[in-house]
DNA sequence: TCATACCGGGG
DNA sequence: GTGTACGGTATGA
């Protein structure tokens, strides 16, 4: 009762419980866990290594040892696939050594130069997957069938080190959380090589004894594994973290891996431990934030806090102080390290679902799917499996014919303050257009991508429905939500797959991608026209959504009716929804606006309104002023301005609030070299504070003091004992100028030029000709030729 | 000033 | 034997 499309989606082999696969030559080692008993079994499977070629020429030198599939005398066999794709020959052999050597030898003869490696061959003429993927594609198996996330045996470990550089710094502590949820802290008994080596040995023993399927940490691949690998090599400790083979971590090339060795080689790698899956929660966080874009940062502490999984009494220690604190208060560092692994475990469960679910579909290892980009990392392997299952030849990669890729529409119709604002948008516009108009890659003769997108959309609805029925917090709920999120991920990546530049994806098709965006612009324009025809004032339209203001007499029902009417005019499958209602909006520039909700919440969007380096007093001013502005309290705006100026004058604002957070990007040596030519505030501030050494990347807070010199703000936990330094000796006039020229100008669109000048006039030089502030009202200005991303320039002229 | 190069994270 | 996120900031012409 399974169709071929089902097989494209899930594979076809029902073997349950696979938690890891390792393949070499013609042998795949498969670790499986039984859901109800938790028992782990290890199985050895034989499989026939295979690859795809565009020609058989390179096999002919074998003579009688090569033949069609089924030829009893042949060591290397081949089968011709259907269709016109370039990769028409499915070639296989008893073991991969024979297979590869045959091809390399043939290519060497054909090309007249020595070919040592498959990667030296024209990539359009061959497709050879990693051994595990060959096995999974050929067998139709996938990870985790009939398993839920909580069935996995997961272990988290976190290194505490004396610094970030494994060439000099040491591991002095490791916190470990086992599959049973219990945690322990391992410590070095001493500060020498022997003590650190002993610590690493104990860590390895703990991991071997816990025997987890999955090892997790935050930035595991970017910090802990490379650090551990380096220290273990240096100290000659065998790092036997896997379930198979000799000790030592294996490497795989990975774009987002680390650059190994001190050479400038481009090669970046990630580590592997055969039999276990090494999962970095940082990848899950990035994947999550890619769609939500709501996280304040991607660090463990920030994310855990934001997602509500940090204990209230959780221990925090600034990174560069950890070893320092350890020497005086080791117990505090033990708590800190334990909190880290607990948070990682919770975070992995909370955000790791999509990767877990992807591994139930795609023929790749779980750890690969966890760090893969969705287009090349997930969709491509699914398409390869679909074509092979159908016995159809795959097309070669095709580089673009030079057609430029055209993007989405972005219109700014009006700037200033609008009231009664509605946001209407289309969920998943691009995949909906692909489905509605059957826009797929031209070379996809099977129509596999569109078929998959259709099925993903269906399966997502199924998963969502099942998740709703399941008990909150239950493994079932987690599984269904994970599946739904995974489906959303692949659906939303289908367009990116088409549009992938270069020849990244096998079926990339700029023409199809451009057709999607063209339809998208058409839909957006239609939405705008039809909404405007119903009497609304358009403000901003971007890709798949529109902000508009409705007439004063409209009720919420009128708003919904207008959106519904327009929705009915859109193409099938394109669903327009009322996404949000707001009391008011300050439209500043494309993608830069403020929204005031009917519940009073103020939302600021875009660089103009939120930037990590902005001085806190300026941000606070902006929030307060915009809050008044959006209820048309211009007098209030004026007062906020005057209050802020006065607070600066009286030094009522703290030093911290006028300071700016910056990253040091030069070493002390580099700065000293350029210092004579150009003095830079942050470094001068470091020197002035008597700090002569720092590391590139360190973040500090600096401000300008009344002598016009850079000065440092010491933050509370720089030093356990002393309170925050707050001398309030900042350069008042400088910060008043900054207030007006950098912050107040962001309200300029809300006023006429004269009114803006009046509201933000220098309080010390009142003009006789100013209109009374109470007569001033905000404005919304229609932009005649609405401005798009390409032709946005500056704010209106300097008020003053 | 504008374009491009780089970063995010970890102790 | 991998992959083109994306939006901000730092830098160099």
C-alpha cells in the first residue's frame, strides 16, 4: 500500500531503531536500539558499494571482469538507468576499493594523467556518496524508525579550560551528564601534563561506560572536540570516544567545521566518533533562529534564558574568569559546569527535534543532517534516492547560463506615523506558488521535487494534527512537533534549492526560481492593488506581506473582511492571512519601523532602531519617545527629549548608559603600530585604564570623557568585589549632539521639517518663531514613487 | 562614503 | 567529498 512517492519520502525498509551507522568497504555496522527494552544491538551488514557514471569507458580495461548486473563472471557490474540524465550508469562492485581503483585506473588511461582520487574527476561525470549514504540509499533504511527522541541514549559533556587556545591552555574540569540524567564533575588533580592526561582518560572511561548513542554540547564541533583532540594528541592519551575501530577521532570535511593545523589550508573539518552521533546544539539553535529570528544571540546562556530552560538560580561566570574563580571558589565552577550540561540536555531536546525527524526521512547520518543546509544537505540526498529507486538517470550539475537571479519585491509606500495598522501576509508563499503553478526544475523529469513538496505539506498537516491530540510534554507530542518542524524546514527550502547559485544543487534552476519570484511579485502587487481599492492606506510591502492603515471607521471585522476579500482573489494554495493588528506604526525606512500593539507593547524593527552598539541612553530615549509619538503625544515626545538633554547636563545618566559596546579587533601590538597615524577610542580607553594586554574579540564598553578621551566602563562582574565604576565624567555636549543627530533623527519622518526642528530644538536657544509644540501633529507622507530597497537614501536634511 | 569581508561560538 | 543563512559590524579603496 506504499506508493513510490512514499518510498521517496521515507525510504522503504522498515528496520526499526537505527541509532548509528558506520560503513567501510562493503561492510555497514548498524547500531539499533529497541524502543521498549532500551537494549542496544550491533549488526554487521554487507552491502554492495556503488556509484554513478556518465560513461562506461573507464571500466572497459577490466575486460571480462566487468559486465552487466547479474553477470556471474563480472567483479564490477553496471546497469543502465532510464531517462536522459547524464549519470546513466549505476556501477557497483564487491568492495569499494575495487570499485574506486577500477574507475581511477580507467580515468588515468583516458585522460593520460595520473588520477589518484575521485575528487580529481570532473564532478559532472561521477556521483559517489559517503559509504554510509551509499548503504542507506541502497537499502532504503533510515535512522530512528519507531523511535522517539527520548529513546536515544544521550550524553552531554562540557570542558572547562584555562583559556581558548589548546596550544597553551589546559582542560582542568569536565562536567558530564549521562543518559540517565545524572551528572558528575571530573577535575584535574594538579596543573601539569600528567594531571590533565589523567582527566582525559577518566572522561574517555566515563563515556565508554555510559555508551551513549549521541554526544551533545553547545559548540561541540567548534570548541570542545577540537580542544580535546588537540590536548589528547599532545599528551598522547588515546581518545577512544567511539564504538568501533582504533582510538582517535575521525575527520570529515565540513564547511562549518574548524580549520585544522596552523597552515592556511582551506580545509575545514568536523570530528566523528564511529558508532556515535556528535551533535552540536549550536547548529540546532542556528537552524531554529533562521526561521524565528528572535534570539538575542546564539550563546548557550542567552538561548537557555530566552527559551526558559535556565534555572532561576543558575550559576554564571564570565568566560575569561572561570579558571580564576576556580582557584578561589571551585565549588562555584562545579555548579556552573553542571548547569551547562543540564542546559545543553534541555536545549537539545527542545530544538533538536527537526534534525531527529529529518533523519527519519533522509538517507544520511543523523549528525550530518543536524548540521546540513536544508537544500544541499537534505533535499539533494532525497532526490538522489528517489531517482535511483525509480531506476532513472540523474542529471549532472549544470552551471547557470548567466541568467541573473531576480528577487522579491520591497515597496515603501508611506513614511511617518500611521494609525490602525494591519499586517496581512501569505504563509509559505514560494512553495505555494511552486505547487500552484507546478514550477519545478526543468531537469527533474520525474517531477520528484514537486511531488516531495506536495507530500511534505500533507505530512506537515498530519503531524500537526497528531501533535494537537498528544499529551503536552509526551514523547508522542515531541515526535509529531519535530516532524512538523522538519516538514516546514524542507518545504521552505524547496525554493532555496531551486535558486541555489553556482551548481550547488543537482537540480538548481534559475529560470524556475525566477518564475517563482516573478509570481511572488505579481501576488504582492495584486494584494497591494486590491487592498488599496478597498480604501486602505498602504505603508510597506515586503516579499509576502503588507502593512497598511485602515480608515478610522473600520472595525476589526471590516479589516478581516477586506483581507478575506483580497485573499479570495489570489491564486489557489496561496493563503493570505491577517497576521497582526496594531494601534500605530512609525514607518522609517524599508524594513525599519516601530509598531505599537493594541495592548501597549512596542516593537522596534530594523537596524535604525536596534543595534548592539547603540548607547543605552539613546535606545531608552528612542523607546520612550516613540511610545509617546505613536499615541500622538508630541508634547510628550518633546518632554522626553528635554528630560534626556537635562539628564545628560546634570549627569543623571550613568556612565554605563552613555557607553557603547565594542569588540577589540586589533592586538595590542597591531594597535601600537597604527596608533601614531590614528588614535582609536576603545584602545586608548584600554591604555588609560592601565590594561595593556587583551585578546582579539574581547568586548568592552567605552565612552568619551569630558576631556574628549576614551574611557572604559568596568562591568559588574569584571571583579567580584568592587561595584560598577560610574564616574559620570562623560562629555556632555558630545552626547547631546549624539542624541539629536543619531537618535532623534529616527523620528524625522513623523514630522514636517519645521515641526521636527521645533520638537528637537536646542532647549538653550529657543526660537521666537517656533509654533507651540501642542499644535504639532505627526504626519504620514505618501512617497510618490514608492521607494524600494535600491533607492533608499538618507533622512531629511539636518534639522537645526 | 560605499563596497566587501568577516563574524556569529567556546574558556 | 562540502556547500551560497543572513544581517550586523569592521575594514579598506
